[in-house]
C-alpha cells in the first residue's frame, strides 16, 4: 500500500473505516433463502457468524443461552459481575440508572460496583449454568489475569475460551519481575479452542495466529463505548485492520496449512457493517451495542467495557443504547425501522444474495470500493 508523507521524515498509510467502503454486487444474484450463514470454529459449528460481546452489559448466562438457541454464541467474562456476585441484578440496575443520568459520576459508580473481588469458584458454576440450559459455554478472560484464573477456567471445562484485551500480543514483556505472559506456550497446552485478541495490523495478527489460536479478534478502540483512541492514540480503522488480518491469515495458511478464523470485534451497528466486515476478510463478528439494545440485555441498554473503570486510566465510557426489541428481533427481525439496526442476519443474508454469494467464504471474495466519508456524501445533510 502506498505511503503518504505526513511530514518530512515521517510517512504513514491511509486506513479505511467500514463507513468508507461499499460492496459491489457481482454479475449474478441469488435467492436469499439459498444463502448459508453458518460458521465453524474448531469443532463447533454455528448457524450465524455472531459472538455476543464479553461486556457485562451484553452477555449474562441467560443471554448466552439465548444466543445459542438463536444459532450464535455469547462470551461471558470471568472477571465480570457474574463471578463477583451471586446475584448481580442490583449492581446491574445501579449501573443502568447511572447510564440514564448524565450528571452521575459514571467512573466512580463502575469502580465501586467492580470493587468486589472475583470468586474463581463461581466460574465453574456459571459455565454449568450455561451448559445445563443447553448453551455453548464460551468464556473470556483478560491477558493480565489469564495465568491467575487459568486453573479455574480449565476446571470449568468451557467449550470456547477468549483471551481478550484492548491490545493483545503473542508475548507480553515486563520488567516488573513477574513472568511474562507467553501466549504461544499457553495456548498450545490447552485442549479448549482459544480465540485471542485484539489486534489491528497484519504483523500482530500473524504472531497471534502462530500461538496456535483457533481465532483472532481484530479491532482496537472501535467499539461504541471505547475511548482507547483519544486516550492512548492507538488504533487502526476497522476495514483496514480486518483486511490486514486477512492477509496474515493467508500467509499463515501458506506456511502451516492451518486456517485461523478472523473475528471482527466491535464498531458494527448495522447489517451492512457486518456484511462489509466479512467482505474485508472476517469469518465472524463480535458485537456489543446492537445486542445491548435487546430486551434480554442484562443492564437494560447500558453498555460499558472492563476498561471503563481502570483504577488510574479509564478507557471507556458508560453509555445507554435505545431499545430495539428482543434479541431474536435484533438478529432476525422483523425490522420496524429502515436503519439496519434490527434483523441483522436478514440484512446480511440479503446483502450476500444481491451480491451473488451463497456462503461466508464465498462472500469474502466480493469486490469492495472506497467511497467518500459519510460526512461529505451527497444527501448526508438532509
């Protein structure tokens, strides 16, 4: 990709958001009923390519079970409220009230709620709660606490494990005297399929793939509640980040014969966003805000990340999303508004159909064009 001169002695490359690209339909179309949205990671197959975010405002044991019923999967964070409290309902209600009050000190509320310690014994109980109700037990842990909680996570025997941080590297180097987290050693000794991330460039993606991970999460600071970009100044526009990871996947496949799933993480609010993420190279998406708008969402539309209450450098905001209907309606409709925020899978199915592609893998071959940013497109001010 051509470099752009930022100033004397410093170059950079242009990156593109999902809003700045569009899918070009091919020479044929097909019936929407003939489109297959299924997705598989390791031995686990799913009817739809959607992971409900590991935010406490999105995934509870109950919503994880409902996501499984609807054909997807929900990721429960083992450092979240469900391992800090036997019944986190009062804390979720408190957060929801704070999200609705613009004068509330959101960081202080979140810090207080999360001051309760994680009880590792609850990890197994929550996994069993999901599995006992027929759901796929997918749990998430931050890189910083992976080694501490790993024994309890393994004992719980989840179906899938996410090691998910704002920025996750294959090896974390520290001079603090503690042993660095080496994902390559860790992932290869686990029997459970592991998804790792986030990352935002080809080099980081391929190093994460070389750990033996089954999937890589792509996206830094692209979520609706994230303030990583202004606080840290790091990131990469989502379309480019996904395309970079796609290139890393092809290189890794050539080197090893192993196909690693690329999962676009955050920053998608409509069915069109999901479609464009897949054409950029994603095999599946992890979503927060659209699913936090479901009536089953545990915090009544409140949304935040675990970075929002960091003890000295918060990197997220507590926000509220407007209700959109049940989780089934958000995913499968019927839609009552023409904004693309409900019937996400119907929109993806129709996008694939009008573009002429029958499967997710085929859809990744569709053509993309770069468009003007939304703010300067004709009709954007109407």
